[in-house]
C-alpha cells in the first residue's frame, strides 16, 4: 500500500511535513475511497432513479421529469418533514461531536439532529475541502451557501484569515451550531447569517457549497441563481454534487444559463464543479 504524502497546501497551518496523525488520515482516506465505491440506494423504493435532480423536495428522480421513487430519509432516520433545509426542524435536539480531519487541519465540530450530515462529515463536503481550489490571493468576501453546522465555513476561515466568510443557512439550529463551532476553533472571521441578513449590495469573490439538492429542482435553481448573481466579475463558485442526484444535468443547466461550468474532478460518485461568474455579473 502506498501512503499519500502530498505536501500541505496551506503551510501557515502546519509544518508541511507528514506526521503520524496525518499518515493515519491518509490511510483512512484510502479506506474511505474504497467504501465509496458502493452507492447507497437503500432509501429508494422501486426502480433506481435516473441521473437528475428531483422535481419535488422529498423525492429523488430525473432532472428533466417527474420523480417516481419513494420518500427520502435523512441520516438520522427521519423523513423529509424533519429535513435539514427546514427553517424550523421539528425534531428533538441530541448534540454530538464529529471529527473533520484534513491534511492541514484537525477539527472537532458539534452537530445535532435536524441538520445536514449530523452523524459524520459528509463525504462530498470532505471531498470539496480536500480537492477544491485554493482561494485566490486578495479575496476578501467568501460565501458558504447552506453552511449547516459549519465544516466548510470554518475551514475556509482558518485557511484564509484575511477574508470574511459569510455562512448562510435557513435552519436556525444549523446557524447556532456554525456560530458555536467557528468560535470554538478560533475562526473569528466567520459571519453567520440568515439569507435576508446579508447586505443586498455585498458581492462575493467566491462561493463554496454542498448545495441542498433535495429541496427540488425549481427551488435549487432559484437558490443558486440568486447567489451566483452576486459574484464579482472574476469570481467563481465551487460545488460538490452527487452524480446520481443530478450533478451532470445541473452542470448543463448552469452552463446554459450563462455561468460557465466545468467539472474539476470526479470521484466515487461525486462531481466537483467550478462555476464562473456570469457575463452580466454586477460590477
């Protein structure tokens, strides 16, 4: 077995040399990659859905047609009525901690029921944080769209101490957790807010997101359009989306709407998409 020992991309956070914990992480990463070779379709009823985004928030199905399969369960076993995209999740609190281990950072974050990926760091999120691009030099306003309990926002803030990271979510429990996690790891450049609390004239240098695909096609398109329109002219967004939940059709839609989209990489059912600001981006 060959152990991955690539140098740290963010040298101000570590020595850049492999250590024992990092070697363990790399071995864990290899095991995780092997495990990701299997696609979990246990929550589906009947035929496997086509490659697409659901037209309804509690269904999975084709991006271009009506979904035809069953109700989606969340990671805690609840149905969509308790889902993380709600602005008032109807589920009891049960806090716990999860570890986010990256080549340059080792964080312990508090999660809870009723938020996205409450049981563990989502594989797509980890993939985005490992393989996504470095934020360009001079960027000062960054956006974590759908921040959840804050894995993306806290990492962006620690890697880019000179930037301000806006962590946006409709879920009040998620916002409270993100705020607490940012404080716990010393990421004092994170601003947690409801979408309507962001100044209307604020423009972002970059947006990072594991977007809430299961809210439905129309809602997802509206969500992305409203925030991609707030990128600066040379700004970009970096999204992670599962292939079987519509990554490829979403990329085609984004491209067709004027946000040039390319696939940065693909691994074990996930796509990383780089999305450029539209040609009509505000200046």
